[in-house]
C-alpha cells in the first residue's frame, strides 16, 4: 500500500549520496506531483477512470519528449 511506497522512496533517497539541494528538488517535485495527482483524482469519478489514465499517460509522454529535447 501507501506505506510500502513511502518506505521504498525513503529508502532510495536515503541511500543516494547527492547534494542537499538535489534532495530538496526531489522532495519539492514529489510533493508537487502528489498534490496535483490528489487534486485530479479527487475530482474524477470512478466511471471516468480510463480517461484519466489516458490523460496521465499523455502527460508522461509529453514529459519524456520534453526531456529528450
């Protein structure tokens, strides 16, 4: 569940040896993503779940394309 995901993310971040500024960027990104995801998920009805998944996949594709550019 959620606790397992939290433990995995915490363990991964704990084992990295990176600058504290990078840690802050990662944490801010995680919090922003969680806030956006929670906001979108709380407004969507269960019958619209396939459309939401398709929209999120589109955003992932856009992020990948932007990263490549």
